[in-house]
């Protein structure tokens, strides 16, 4: 998915891969427009396409608003991810998603 590439740009560090990526608080997502919700694929070692380390566990998700603010979190499936985002946002009724 094209969106996941923009959420996982290459990371460079003289100390190796960073642990995860910068993530905003859910209430910072601007819900004036729909939220992009997509799964971040991890390789067998727990790294995303850009080289950030996430480890293993439940699937990793990214929610991105129209301004580019991102929230990374884990959930077992897409419906759980949508529920968690709505439940965590200040105005759950305003949180809408692209298909």
C-alpha cells in the first residue's frame, strides 16, 4: 500500500535501528477528514520497510490524518484497530475511515 511507505521512511542512525517511530497522541489526529488506517508489514526480525524496529506481537497499525500526523499501535485486526482509535479519541463520533 502506498500510504505505508510514507509512514515508514528509511531511518538512519549510527547506533542502529531506532525502536519504533514517532507517534502522536490519538487526540491530535484531525478528524475533519477521513483517517487512513493501514497495517504496517514487519519482516521476520520485527523491522518495518524503513528499518525501524518494532519487535514481534500483534499486527502493527498506522492511523494517518490528512495533515500527515500518525499514530502507531497494535491490534489483532482492522475492526479492533478502528474500535481502539474511536475509543481513544476525544470525539469518537467524528472518527471516520477510508475503506
